[in-house]
C-alpha cells in the first residue's frame, strides 16, 4: 500500500514537470509524452542493465513487454489528446475517475460477482472528490468536448488494461524489465507522431534537469513502484491510488505556484483523502470483499 501511495504522489509531480518542460522548450504535449516515456525507459534500462541481461527470450515475455508498451503509449497519447480537446481539469477528472470504475466493471463481469460495498463506496467518494477538485471545466464547444471525453475514456481504458494485464507476473520477467523496456517501446510508438509536431529540445541546464526529473521520478520510479505493488494489491485498489496524482499536483500548485484553492476544491481534496483512507483501511483483499487473485507461480521474479 505504501508503494501505491508513493506512486500516486510521484505521478502528481509529473504533471507539473511536464507543464514546465512544455513551457521551457515550447514542446507540443505529444512530444512531452514521448520524451517522458523514452527518457524514463532509458534511465530504467541503464539502472537495471545487469538484470535485463538475464531476461528470458520467450514468447510470453515478448508479448507482455509489447502489450505494456502499447498500453502506455495509448494512455499517454489519448490523455494528452483529451487535454488538447477539452481542458486539463476535465481530462484528468474523466481519465483518473473512469479507470477504477472500468476495472470494477470488468472484474465483476469476469468473476460474475458484484463489487463489494467498500469498493463501491471508495469509487463514489473518489469521483465526488475529483469533481469538486476539478471544478467546472470549460471547453470550446460541444463536439470538441465529446471528442475529448472519448479520448479520455480511451486513456482510462488503457490505464485500466495496463493495471489488469500486469497484475500477474510472467515467469522470468522482473518488474524492472517490464517497466524499462515497456516504457521504451511505448515511447518508440509515439515517436513518429511526436516528430511531426517537433521535438527540438534546448540543451540548457534547466531544460535538461526538468527532462531527467520527468523521466526518472514520476515515470521510471513511479511506474516501477506501481508494478511492484500490483503483485500484492487488487486492481481496483491500485487504480484508486491514481487519484493522488491530481491531489498532489493541486497541493504543489498551491504551495509553490501561488494558486488558490476554492472551498469546493478543499472539500474535494478531503473527500479524496477519505476515499483513500477507507480503501487502505482493510488489511487484506478478503477484508474488502474482493476476490483473492492467485499469486505468481514459484520462480517468477517480481521484484526490481
């Protein structure tokens, strides 16, 4: 649970770092997303070079790495597309709010059982908190809003699928291998589109430091912690940890950028905290009424 909380908090620093990089370098959001995945994957690959040399060359490992990379690319590209079509607040609300709902629905259909009362309560409180925290977002017109929401729902589905696919380990594939190569592959998928909008990066100390931070902290480290935690937490609980991303970004904006939080936003932040407290109060998945998923098979490496 601590790893899930840490991942959500670190993701919250990524939005601000990405916005800062976009302003400093004049980059398109799609280029920022590509840099985030590529730099994060490169940093993780260098840090885990010795571990990656032992990576088995099997079809199961190849399929998992390709799937992880493709889902990361879909998530990043769709989310930033939704931001461009609507607004940051609306895109974040729809994407982060929809992910645990999608996972809960898919899990209920797969297991032929309704989610527990605790799960439903957590999701409801989290959605209410996100709505208050985001406020009433504005959009240019109706059709832009519809298109943007569809992109955000695609992003939410991508993140939900990433969470559920990586819930169980592949024999011989470590968390480090999944995150390093998965990030690199996702970045490579976005690279052609990012090159068309421009990826010129000024080599100033501030730009370089921001780029390295974006790749190392809210990307390589946060996704690594998230994947490790997935092996011990149920998918809905893991997806709910993502609500810490907008909450952290809001707190940092108020603390360091002088932004003011309205009363509704304060109430929303409190509701998010309540949702997380209710979610994490259970000491086991069975206490939450969620089905206990099988542990990885013996011999499967799950640590990074």
